[in-house]
C-alpha cells in the first residue's frame, strides 16, 4: 500500500471564516465549486457513509459550526483538505509517509485516528516547525521511503510557505 503526502499553501483566515459562518450563500457556492471533489469522496466512501453523513453534509456542518458524527472524522478531514485547497494551492504531492507532529487544523473538526493525518501550521510557526522537523532522525516521523530526499522535500515545502508568507497544511493518506 502506498501513502501520499500533500502540502498546501493557504490563507488560514479564509478557512477559519468558513467555520461557523452559517452563511447559506457561502455553503451553496462551496457546494457548487467543490462538487466534483465532494462527489468523488462520496463515491469512494459510498459503502461507509449514509446520505446524512456524506461530504455535502460534512461541509454543511463545517459552515454551520457543527461537529456531527465524530465517527466520520475521516470525512471531516478530507473535506477540510478540499476547503484548504480551494483557498490555497497545492505545492507538493508525492508518495511518502510522514507523521511529523500531533494532528492540528485551523477549525474545530474531529480528527481521524487513521487517515487523513493532518498538520496545519500558521505562518507565525513556520520557522520553528521547520527547525523542529529538520532535527527528526530517519524513522521518527519521516524517512520511511528515502530520508535524504524526504528532508529535501520537507525543506522545499517550508521554504515555499515562508517565502509566500502563507499558512501550511500537510496531509497524509
């Protein structure tokens, strides 16, 4: 089984503005703009979800500031990633398995015990997190594939975020 790491540069304030906004126009806009990706999630996880727990209902829960169905934490994670991608841009997509830190998000959602594994780093913490992660030894959250290459990739991700002065999201699945 392969694992993948995605990294996004994002404006966390835009992501935070979605959570609990109760803005039905925003919900309709996001539902329409993200339709292909939300439908893809529903198709992929179709046997594990009900209509009341699909990607659209999770998106509605995020917009309404509700944490429904904590057993659906994985779906919250994937919808969070889609929202971050919408308000940002992907800068990294590679086969890797990183578990660098405790999971974190810019909004209050349930976190999965499995995948996706999410780390959200505000721009104010980028320098210190870069130093912290650069000190990790192979096999300690990084290096399962090719340690030197992975460390180069990690440095690239942080350098891009620091230069752009953007918040950073790293997801693993």
